[in-house]
C-alpha cells in the first residue's frame, strides 16, 4: 500500500516495439504498462501544470464484474441509440469532429485530437495494435465514440469521448459497458480501463464497474492488489521528493 513512510518511487518508461502480438499486449498490460500513441509506457506520476499527481493502474477480471442494477439502468437508458463496432481502419472524420467538440467542453488535460491520441505527431497510417472502433449514434448523428485495444487475454480502453449535449446519458460509462461486451464475446479475461489519479476524482468513474472486484498495480511489489480506497488519497510530497521526482521522470 502506498504511504508517506515509504521512500518515493518515481519513473516513466516507454518502448516502441517493431511488432506487437496479442500475447505481447497481454504481458505489457499485466506488468503495469499501457498504450500511448504507437508506443507502450509505464509511469508512476502525472504532471498537470506545476502540480504532480500519483497514478494507479486499474484492472478488472471480466467474469467477476457484477451485473449491477445501475449497469442495467444505464443500458436501458441508452437502448434507443444505435451502436456500430468495427475493426479500426483509420480515423473517421466524424470522430475527429465530435472529439473537437468534446475537447472544448472538458476541464482536464486531453489529447489535441483523436489522431494525436492514437498516433502522436504522426499521421495515422500503420497501427501497431488490434483496435476496435466504437460509435454511438442517435439517428445519423454521432454522439459518442471510443477505441479499444484487444489482446489474447486482455483488452484496454484507449479513448472515450461524447457530445456534451448528451452528458446526462453517462456515455463514458456506457462506452465501458460496450467495451466489456466486445471482450466477453472474444472470451477475454481482463479489462484495463487506464488509471485513477490520487487526489483528483475525474478518473474515478471507472470504478463504477465494482470496487469489490477491481485491482490496482502496486509498483513496489510488481503485483496486482485488491482495490483500496487509500490509493485515491493525495500523495504528500516533500520538496526533496518533488526534486527527486522531477529528475526521475525526466531521466
């Protein structure tokens, strides 16, 4: 369990494999790595302006996720929307257009575009990952979209966004439920929704799947541990910690 009595651990590493199989993605995810653009990376902290925050990666065993009444109500609420799931063959202009609307509405850091989220500064030509594209429509109007990377035994949500006019429909959570439907159909064992940020609650919505079955990756033991509310508490850093952290993250 992270605590202030432990020496500070801070790192940021990235790798760009020439090839990535489904089994390779499984291993990276199980080791606390995640996708960034066309690379995989692992980190302990997130910088936001002059502030720094501890992050903790999450994992859910799909077979153990409870069928909650809140999940069923969310599905019923969105049952009138049309859902399209496709193998990724490029970024649709409609997705970029919707993302620009979504990006202007949020009050936290986000990628500049869908292309930037998936490919960084490169133009999206060759995708290293096996990615599924999810689109949610009201009639012909795109109101939500997301991207899901699939391995052999694991899947990871990469980007979710939606039309802020439809925020009352909890479309971010609905995209998670749709992602789980894809993974269940493929017989995938684990779902990785990304991280939560200690001291900032914006990412805590991912826990709606069920805290009782969630795990977080402990970088000290290199193991997955049952979810603990204490990982959501702000990390208290001394000035020396902040200096060491900055050096570690830039090295």
